[in-house]
């Protein structure tokens, strides 16, 4: 029998696949060829099947091999505004942030903020992000350079934003962007509108048209705060969810960020439509927006992803902190330790988020045929000793500092805590320079 040649063989530790059947292997291995996983299973079986002759081997002793975390909602370049506006409500926060963006969300600053965000996320074991921000061409260029998986796409608004795109040119440029990146291995596409209260309905119709024409996800913020729901109800006589459904924008290809203020019948509707809610608990807590009904959503069968939101409302891009908050928050609020168990949280941060970005078949678990977005997480630190249950351990004890090695699309982007595609000092200096401009 001829054996398959592979490029990278990862072995020496347990493998947590987070696939639908929750396979895990105490002494496992994952084989990668090119951009994809070609084998996963018990180490002796994988080694017997692959030709490891000239293969690069990654030693995972003392670590767990698992899928990269997927941050399903962020405004990546907002790292430049980290900590600029804290302890105020969403509406006041947004007014100030929009002012700041018009002045400072330049292409140069977006590049600096994006590079820092990707470095921060790679260090924290995040291998993909869904972004909504200005200058998406810059963000996309950086993602391609760094080797980071990006879900992005044109955003519709009826004014000229800091990216200088005139409203009459948005549709043409949207099509150009989509067609340019349609087959890119690292770029997943979407079409975006900030929210139902900030974007006119004719532009939401354009979003639907593009979503259908290109079969890509529609992304929006929905029912984030009680004030938002009230504003939309006063304006249109409907809640954001009702309005989106009337516009035929609730589909299996819909990513709704937040979903904090949902009625029970709206949760049922989202389950029926197959839409995703991306839970952003820390941003919701920090802005005092409320606590999303995640136990009800999970019980109803709504797909739930997990996101950090932007660094100006969190204030970091740490998916480990987000997972732990998501796991703890609902237990405390409900006085019920059985809700939102650790495995559900891991699924939100991997396959749930992957589905939200239209990448259910590509990432979110370690399976043969999927893209090789893989992380090695140390189990050797004091706070991580001992381990009884890997899932519980990763959610309740591990943290971003435990991430040792990161592969995205089959490429090593961090090895033994050394970033391989970004210069950390340069990245920090560029953001400090932006800070000096913004603070002056
Ligand atoms: Zn957001």
C-alpha cells in the first residue's frame, strides 16, 4: 500500500476535534497537506496511514491539538480606539466613536489597528474573524499578507464614511470586491449593514440582492440594546427582527450580532429561519446592553456563534475570556449551573461561529477535508494542572497565554509563541503612533 505524502504531522498530545460526534483521541495526530487536513485520529493509526518521510513534525507533547477559535463578530481595526470611551451607554458611545472614526479611521490607521488585532488574535489562538469596518480593502490586504482568515465584505450606508466611498459608488465597488475575492482561500465573503436603525431600507434591499446573487452571508447588528428596539419600533412599527424578516433578510445565511433583546417568538422565528446569533457577552456587559437569552436560543435550536465585538467595547480580542464569560454569565443570572455547559461554549466559539460566516464545511472542527486551522494549547501550566475533562478545562481554566502554536490554512503563523508573519514591535509602534495622533 502506498502511503499519502503529507506536509505537516502534528502528534504527541490529545486531539479534540469538536466535530458533530465530538470525537477526541487521547494520543492523537493530525496530518496536513497543503491547505487542508488529510487525516485525523489515534496517532498510531494516522502514522501508519501517512508517509511522514519528509514531513515537518510538530511536537504536541504537553498540549491539546484543537480547532482554531473563530471570532464571529468584531470591528478589527478598532484596536486603535481601545479604552478611549469606557463606562458610557451604547448610544452615547456610538455617537463619539462615529465622530472619532470620521477623523481618524484613515487607511494608515486601519492598517496599523488591523495588524495589531491579527497579532493579538493569533497569540490568543483565534484563526478567523468576521469583521465589519471601514477600508475593508486594507483589512483584506493585511489578512492576505499575514495569513489570517477573514470574513468581510461591503457595508451599506447612505453617507460618505471615513473610507471616502460615495453612496452612489457603493454597489459597484461591492460587486468588485466580491468578485475579486470570490475564490480566495483565506477570504470569506459577506454583505453588511450596520443595523436596521442606521441603514435605509432600500440599502437593506441591496444587501439581500447581493446575499442571494452571490450566496454569501448577510451581517448586521440586531436587537443589541432596549433603546435600539424601541427606536426601530417607533420608526417602523416593528422590532428589528420583525423588520428584517419582512425584508426577507432572515435566512440560514444571516449573521445577527448580539441578539440581546429578543422575545420568545422571535427566538422561535430565528430557529425556523436557520439564522445565527453571535453572542458578544463582554461587549454587552460593558455597554450595559443586557444579557442575551442564550439558554433559550440553544434550547430552540438557534445556531449561536461567539464574538468579542471591537476592542473599543470589550476591550480585548480574547476569545478565551469571552468563552469563560459566556459559560459563567448565564449560570449566575439564572441561578442555574446547568445552563450553557462548557461543550456548548466551545461549539459556539468554533463550529457555531464558522457556520455564521458561511464556513461550516471549511473550518470549526478538525476533520479530514477541512481547512487546516489548528491550534496547540499548553496543558502544562500551574493553572492547567491537572486535567480531568478537556472541554471543561479549556473553558474554565485555560487562557490565551496557553496557546503555543497556530496554523491557519495549513501555514504556521505562530510557533512556540513566536509570531512568524508579523513583527510585534513594529505593530505596537504603529498603533502607538495612531494613538498619538488621536489623542492630540
Ligand atoms: Zn459590533
